[in-house]
């Protein structure tokens, strides 16, 4: 890829890292991990997930409980927004890289 594109990607990453949304997500994640009750529920969910117990009623109920925490809801909303933004960026990059006439400097 062209050096200019790499520089733009670095700039974009920097913008993401310094954005209010990412800062908020980082704070929410810290808050979630400091919440003993929530952390206990998350650890139990993780253990059940590792044992493939994701289809039983207890797992579903526990997951719903976790998703009812306001800080988890907000984190998931921001995570979802970020996911779709990254998908859009990847789509644009693919268009850029796969465009006819694009010259690979290594060949």
C-alpha cells in the first residue's frame, strides 16, 4: 500500500484512540471490571461458555442479567457503533486496494 495510505491509517487509528467514544468505552470497561457483582456474573458466564453450556436456561438468564446493567448496555451500544464504523472503513480500504490500476510497489 502507498505510504500516504499508511500514514492516513495511522492518523485514523490515533483519532480513534483519542475519541470520546473510545475513552468512554475504556472507562466503562474499567468500571465493569471493578464491579464485584458484575465481575462475578461475567466470570460465571465465561466458565459456562467454556463448557459449551450456552443453550441452557441458566446461561440465557445470566446473560440477560448482565446486559441489564446500565454500564454494560452503554458499552455494548458503543461497541456496536464502533463495529459498524470499522466495517465501513474496511469496505472503503478494500475498494481502494482492489481498484484497477493499483500498483503494488513490491512487484
